[in-house]
């Protein structure tokens, strides 16, 4: 059966049920999401978002560093940001992101610079809105000006949530160093603390994107489960990126030496966007055909 999706006129149907009584039921529950990955337009949207992430992520990080260094005067938070970047982009990545970020963060501070950096970073939300509107079967996209206003609000909202995550992580790191010193155990505990802090914040960011970016009203209860699952899968994808990077770098260095870093960023941003869009597809789907017949004494729920 072809999945039915919510429309702007009636976007509040119950979400799809997960059938676990048989393999066929599981396939009927998750099959549409897997088929969703094979749709051409999904790849187009994901590559468009990934290209904007390549352009946007450095200005966003610089803006966060400027706020932490000059507004909050919080050196520990700056170090947490730099350590996080080092975890995603290790020393053998080929580009000294830590050094570039440090150099950029020492520029003369001005609120105009921070605003322009955030404005540059909001480009990812233009193709993402089009993709989410397509998933929710919204016929009309926002105007470019309205999209930029919503996108800028989301950027500042995500920035505030990221600062909250940095704050929690910084407190945990300071506590661990004070009580356990600097050693391998402390490093592992810091990584665990960062994961525990970052996953809920990622969930809230995804929730805000799902709720505010589509050009229609959506019941918030429908997107909470998908936001949580997507946040977990993004965390898994992060560690997959870290563990597979040596193999991927060696492969790309042989095939496309000048573009190792840019292709790596676009590739993993593409994977992350596919995960986000799959979560939106799951939220928008309102019916899944049941393969297993219900027991005789239970009335089927439509």
C-alpha cells in the first residue's frame, strides 16, 4: 500500500504504527522509510543542504567562539568547542581547523560581525525548507525573505542551544579535571559527558527544525519521537565518521587528492541530512498497511 501523508488541511493524523509481530510487519512499518532513501528528489535536497553545510559550518563556529571569548569571557568554553572540532576533524584530516578557528576568533569583536556570520550560516535552511515542504505535501514555499527570517531565528535558537550544551559540557569537564586530573580515564569520561549533553540538545534542535521550518502547522506531539530517534542516529553517525575516517581519507587521497577535505565534509553532511529527512518522512506518514490480521476479539483501529 502506498503511504498516506498528512497535508496542510489535515496535518494531525496519528503517526505510523510499528508492527513487530512478524518480519513482514516490520518491513511494512520501516520499508517506506528505506524506499524514501531511493527517491531522486531526496538525494537532490540532501546534496543541496550538504553543500550549504560546507559553506556555513565554519562561520557558525567562528561566531560561537567570538561570543564565548568576548561576550561571556569563558576560556573553558572556547577550549570545549576547539576540542569538539578536533574530535570531528582529527589532526590527520589535512586541514588545521583548530588553528584556523583560533586565528579567526581573535579578530576584533563586533555585533555586526557576529550577525553576518550567523546570516551566512543560515543558508542550509533554504533547501531544507523545500525538502520538508515536499515531505509534508505543502504546495507553496515561503518567500525568500520569510525563509531568511525563519532561518535566522533558527540559527540563533540553535546557537543558544549549542551554548547550553557547551556550558553543560564545560562544567562537567572542569569537574572531572579537578577531581581526576588529566589522564586517559578523564578523557574517556569527558567524551561520555559530551555525548550525554549533546544528544538531548541535538534532539531539541531537530525538534525546532521539524516544527518551525515547514510552511504549515504541525502537531508537536507527532515530531517528538522522530526527533529523539534522529538525534541518536546522528550521534551514531558521528562515531562512524570518526572510526572510518582513516580508511576514507586514504581512499580519497588516491582518487581525488585536491578535494579530500571538501568531499569528506559534503559526504557526511549528506548522510546526516538523509537521516534528518527520513525522520521527517516518518513523522509525516500517517498510515501503514498491517500484514498481520488482528485477533478475532479485537476491533481493528483505522
